[in-house]
């Protein structure tokens, strides 16, 4: 009972599934945007809050992702009408592409 109370007070979240583990790992480090993504955000006036919502609550498409790389893993993450390609390295994550899906 004490442990449950303690964890609830700390707002601890457990990441059990592969999707949750990837999203947690990405969100636990600084997130950067490539120059192309910055231009897309500016050109189409995309709110970065929507991008962070994808990174926090999106679905990782493992069949399109490249998780076998030795260096940074590449993940495709979707939510609603946004699809991100994220390069997940040890110290930072970078959104390297962004597209709207219909």
C-alpha cells in the first residue's frame, strides 16, 4: 500500500509495452528538429504542441522503423494526421521528417 501511495504521489508511469518504452525513451532526452522540419513547421504553420503530442502519445510503427542500427535508431511515429520520423540517439532525439497523412 505504501509503495502504491508513493508512486502515485511521484506520478510515476510504467512503460511496459514496446511502444511505451520507445516513447518514454525519446521523451526523457532533449528533442531537436532538423532544418527541413523547422522549415516545414514554419511554412505550414504547424504548432509544435501537435508534434510533442505525437512524441508523447503516438503509435510507433515498428514495421517502418529501423531499430537494427548500431548508432541511432530510426522510429516512425504516428498520431491522428501527423507522421514523424525520429532519429533516437543516446543523448538526444531528432525529428528528421514530418508529414501530414490523410
